[in-house]
C-alpha cells in the first residue's frame, strides 16, 4: 500500500491528505483517470467545532475513546484543487491489484468491515491518517539507507518539478495537473537540480572559451571526452544534451571539468 501511495502521489502530484482521501468511485479505468475531490485530515475537536459545515464532508467514528481529535473527510484546500488526473499504465495496474486485495479484506472481515469508499485504508476499512503515510515513508527511506530523506508531502513537489522539465516549462498544464495557480507553480517549483547546474557549467566552458585554450578532459574519462567533443563540434547538440541530462537519460560526469 505504501508503494502505491508513493507512486500515485508522485504521478498525480498529490498532497498527503489528498492521497489518503482518494475515493474508489472516482477512478475510471476506461478513461484512465481519477478525480481529486476530497482529502482526509485529523483535526482537534476544538478546530472541528469552528470549521465551516460545508467543508466537512464526513466525520469518522473515533477509534480511541476520549480522544481529543477526529479524522474527517473535507473538501479540498481550494476550488482549483478539485481536479482530474490521468493515470499511467503501471499505476492503473497497481490500483487494480490494490482493489483485489481490498476485496479479500472485505470478505475476511464481513460485517465488521467499515466501508468508507477509500482507496487507502486499513485492512478493516478504517481511514488512514495522512501522518502515518509520512511516518511509513520515512521509515522506508531509512531502511533503504537514504541519507537525504524527503517527507511524503515532498513527493508532490518532486512530481511537479519533474513535469515542468519533461514538458519544457509548460507551467499552465502542470499547474492545472497539481491544482496550482501558474504563479505559485513558477515561484515555488522552479528550483534547478545540482546536475543541471553542473551541466550548465560544462556548457559554458565548452562554448565560451577558445578550444585551444581549454585544458583537455582526462583521457581516461571517455564519456566526458565524447560529450565535450560533440558539444564543441555541434552547438545545436548542447541544448539536446542539457534536456537529456535534466531527464536523467545521461549520467552527470563524476569528475569536474579541467580548469582554464
């Protein structure tokens, strides 16, 4: 379930609460799409008492008697957040597998199964706390030995930044995909990757300095020599190489370019 949650959050650029709130009925396998129409949140009873009634779609029964907070289904953050996302083939297949597992859970629990219509839920149908997704995601990263970990919410930003790159900065379509305004997307999701900045430095070195004054790259590094030679002899290739590197199609050279 965590794998599917990470997968769908990245592909559809979802917030943690939106991921936990995906309704099975909004998934259309024929159209290869789903609608984001609600999100799951845990709120204090005090905060719940002042929330506008039209924002609270459902209040789940408390699991622990005396708890001072409740899990709720609420309307999305903004009207723009209600959106349609299209799904990839691998993602559709994983959703089908998830639904088959849920079917088995319903048969096992019988009358004790709590049907809430959510794609992500506990085996007995109870909703998932978005914070549990973040906790499980971090534990998974730790088990894999990741030093630079991200929060589950960071998958939304990663997904949006990836889409900005593969669409060659089509901010309008990417913004609509993630429920953003174009201005917010351009101001908060336009960070350059370290590999892109390294590649930019390489492009400056190979295009700005006279060829006979540039220290040749080490002969032992065939990959670097090939790229430098191609860039020097074909200026139009520079932009193509930049795009490929941004997409991860080529490896960033591990050693730095020679000085001038």
